[in-house]
C-alpha cells in the first residue's frame, strides 16, 4: 500500500494528533501527501524512557517538512485515579487549545480498524448500551470536532505503509504487555483473528442494533418520560464519555430518575465527578460540572468570557450603577449573602428561589460589585427572559450544559 486517501477537504485546516507511533505517523505522512493544511500536536507523558527520544524525532520530522508542531510536556505532573482516563482528558484539552489557536476545523486522530474491533469486543463483554458500537468516524470532544480517517485500515496495513514509504516510528512497549484490559483483548483475540473472522466481526458491528436517541442536555418532562431504559443509558453514557468518566446505570436507577421527574420535587443526581443530572421545576438538565467554577473579573466598561458579555460603555445607570463608578468587578454571588431591595434586606438565596432558578445556575450567577466589594447589581433570572436594558449584560446559561 503506497498511498492512503483520507477524503478530507484541502480548504480546511487540521490538527494531527501524533504520538510517533506507527498509526499516527502513517496519518501524519498521509496528511502531508494529501496536501492538507496541518499542524501537529504531541503529548509527552514522561512515562517511558523512550518518550524524550520520540518527541525529538517527531520534532525533527516536522522541522524537515516545515510543519508547525505543538508539544505538551507533562514532566512532573501527577495524575489522580486511572492514568488512562487522566491522560485522555489531558490530551484532548490540549488538542482543543491547539485547534482554537490555529483556527482548525477538526483534530485528526489515528484510530484504526483494530481499535474498532477491540472497542466493540470490550463493549460486548461489558454489556454496554452505547449510541454506536465500535468507534465513530466523527464526534465532538470538549467542543472540538474529532475525525478518525483511518478506521478502514488495519494496524498491519498502516505498518506496511510506513515500511514501504520509509516513515519513521516508534513502538510503545506498554502496548506489548497485558497490564490493561484492552491490551489483553488485542493480544489474545484481535491479533489472532483470521481475515474471515475479522470480516465477520466487522459485519457484526455494522449490523448491530443502534439505540436511536437525540443527544441534547435539556429535556422537558414529557419528552424524557417517553425514553426507554436503553435510550436513557445511551444518552447519559454519551455525556459520560465526553467527560472521560463512566458508571454503569441500572434499570432501577433510571426508574428513580423518572420517578423524581414525575414528582414536583427538585433533585440532583451526581452521576460522575464531571456530570450532574438536575431536575428543576419539571425540566431535566445535564450539567457539565467542570464549568461550575468560581470566577472574579475586574473590568472598567466591558467584560467578556465564554458565558458573560458585559458592555457598559454607554453607562449602566439603568442597572443602578452610578456613572462615575468605573472600577467594577463581576463575580459569582454568595447565595447566603444579602442585598437591599426596596429598603428591605433580602437573602440572595430567596431571590433565586423566587426566580425559580436551576440549582447549577445558583452556583455561578453573577453580581456586579464596586472596588470596595459592595454589591451594586444582580441581573434577574427568568427562562426566556428578555432584557430590555440599554446597557448590555448577556449570560449564556447554555454554557453549563455544553460538553
């Protein structure tokens, strides 16, 4: 095999995720040969003796071809919990940063046909209910599109491609052990499959029953109640996958969620460290807990980030902020603190209840303070509330239900 056709648009820019392994080097070489506009992103986990050598060789390869390369060096960083989950999160956060910086339309990763089979066999062994068996050609991770253009090629085909075209690569020796369950499946099953057996598994994947469900993070009561157990598990599993964490969901637990939704009680289910299912006033929200972080932004006339857009350039007297007060701070409110409304002292917590604000928004709802820490203004919350003030204060509440 002398050439690999990736089938990607030359007008777009891509980030090639490259480890210097045979698969990712075949992807990188093919991207160059296909005339794509690319940059390379490499993560050095510092877990192996060869890691520094691999980084150096990849940097040399890119320099010789005038390709920009970004490197995330994790020297000295300690992981918590499962290393594979931690590493996956680190690299995709990095890929997203590079994609945004380079205005790239997608990140290309080198998953191939053997990975598809391994993933399917793991899913089958665990009895996982998933949206798609195997590996998807495309999906979104952390808000950036990820494309896997090599899924129709076997690992051996990619190695042969590297050898024929004299493409350098290195073998990760940890992949040769059975320390991880995926490696065990790879060595004991996938590598021993005949071509006929491989084709049979691929056909089984293609014909496997797919669970049809709309992947969205805000559900009306009546909508969610119509979902089957399989659809709920597929839905929640999708967002757990995007946050690099997973728990098995029993039918009893799903029934408990539906029971809570049918009652008038608000409640919260902490599904994983990163995913919260919240029921507020008959609406179900799937919340990305990683976004619920405290913040404090000093500003003069304007302030903007991913969920706030404030413009007081023409004054904010319509929000009871004096014209001469230019040194302002916007930060999340303490729900237990108080404010004055019509000469009465009112707990902010009480306002949130009166406004029927979802609980996740109560964690991050902003207030405007002066430089001495005095609370000047709290924007009102209402679902579909139309702000008719002349000054601009936009809060993108959907930011917290994005993954």
